[in-house]
C-alpha cells in the first residue's frame, strides 16, 4: 500500500475549498494512498458533489458515473470546475 502525489486544481467558486496559500495558483498537491479514486478525493476535500460539474484527469473528462471507478495515478492532475452560471 504505497503513496502517490497528485495535483488537485479547483476553479471558480470551488477554489474557496483550497487552503489560502493554494488559492493563488488554484492548485494543491495531495498525498494519497495508491488506488484512491476521483470520488474519494472529492469526498475527502469536502467538495459538494453537485458543485463538481466538470471533472478532468490530465485533461480527460470523467463522467459522474465513472468517478467511483477512476483511480488516480502518481503525477496526475485532477481538475474540477463548478457549473458555470449564465447571466
């Protein structure tokens, strides 16, 4: 059971969930157990699932139904956008 480092990037209103120091670059490095899934990261960072509208791993879209299965790997970047409100 090893560890891996991944980058979590949160955009727009979701950046409020990042530590102050991380907000400037919208990113935080996480150390996770090998095999941690996208859904587990969302849960552990206390991100409201309904706010996690667009989820990308290294630029590839992960549909909501795939987030439980998609395990992250060392060095990957998980980027999450909230729904963009039109106005």
